[in-house]
C-alpha cells in the first residue's frame, strides 16, 4: 500500500457533501483553489480545525480571477466570511463557491443576493442600499441625480407596501421575474 496524502477526513468530506451542492471531487477542487491563494500558509492536511481557523485575507480573495472583475467582490467576501471581515476560512470559501455554483437552487441564491445588496444589514433594501448597488453596477459613472431617478423608479415599481424599502419578499418577487438571474449569480471554478 502506498502513502496517500489526506487533505480531509472521511467525516469532513461527508459533512461538506451534506452541507454544499458539491461532490467530493468538486470539494477537493475548491480546496486546491483555496490552497493556491496562499500556499505558504494553507497546508495540504486540513484534518484538524484548520478549515475554520486559517484565513486568507480579503484583499487576496478579491484579486482572484473569479472575483476580480465583480463590482460586488468586497461585499461578497464580507457576506460569506463568518465574522463579516471579508477574510475567509476554507469553510467560508467553500460556502461561497457552493452558493455560486450551478447546482445551488434559485431560492438559496436569492437569499444571498439579498444579503449582498443589503449593505447595512437591516434586512431591507432601503434607498441607501439601492444607491450603493447602483454605484457598484455603474462603476460610479451615474450622476447623483441619475441614481436618485433610478432608485425612485425601482421603488415605485417594486415597493409593494410603499414603505420606502424592499423587504425580502418584495425582492424575491422581483427576482422571480428575472429570467437571467441564475446565469448572472454564478462563479465558475
């Protein structure tokens, strides 16, 4: 018998399969991508608690090719990092890739899209959240007046209870009518 290197225990792999939308092979591929981001810090053997304790800095994650051009890259990192800092453990990183995978269902993707756009974390997409979203999407090329106009129109058409913000239910209703949402809320590994 040969000496086969072990990255995860059998129990870890089973737990990852139960908690993600990935196969064992895909989990190991995500780990390889994680390890490549900081090979000096991330060991090949992650059979202890390293999957939760060793973190890669947010700046490194933001610059990986899969996120580099995404206008929400910082916010994505913050939402998926357990402590909200944007720096990620392997568990955080795997969760992010799982939610952005093709196998993740629309309803779960919608929950995370809402969290990404909810910059202040109050469980509503208020005027300020929508303005920040527009600035991210437009590359800050829209004037303040143009942003105000667009936000007014968005709220006029989607704020069903006229409270000046979008609840999750209102957001979900909008997303359900967006045919290409699943294609755009995706990161290919």
